[in-house]
C-alpha cells in the first residue's frame, strides 16, 4: 500500500509539473480582424465590446489592416461613444 501511495503521489506531481510547463508556453496574439472601429484610446470589437489597446504595436498593426476604420481621437468625443450601427 505504501508503494501505491508513493506511486500516486509521484504521478500527481509529474502531471502537475507538465501542465504548468504547458501553460507557460501559451502565447496571446492580437487579431486585428476583431476590431470594428479603432480610436486613440482603444477599440470596439465586432461584438460591441470596448477594449483598450494592450500594446502600442497593436495600434500600428490595426492601422495597416485592410479596411481599418481608425480615428485619431478618443471614442468618448461623440455621443454614441464611437459605435456606429451598420444596417444592411
């Protein structure tokens, strides 16, 4: 029984260690395709969620993205907070 408990303990530590290493290898990238409208202080996603730019490089990536709608002012300048409903 003692050997079984030791084996289970070692297996648990090994599993925990492997999952911690895997989690550390995750990379998060910026997808300019989720941006509906960009402003100097952040952007609206296509799901109508407001987010601030995490890194200054993300602004440059979005501005170079095809058909980007970037505005050189803060989104609170307008009464609609910079969100425009597109009806088709």
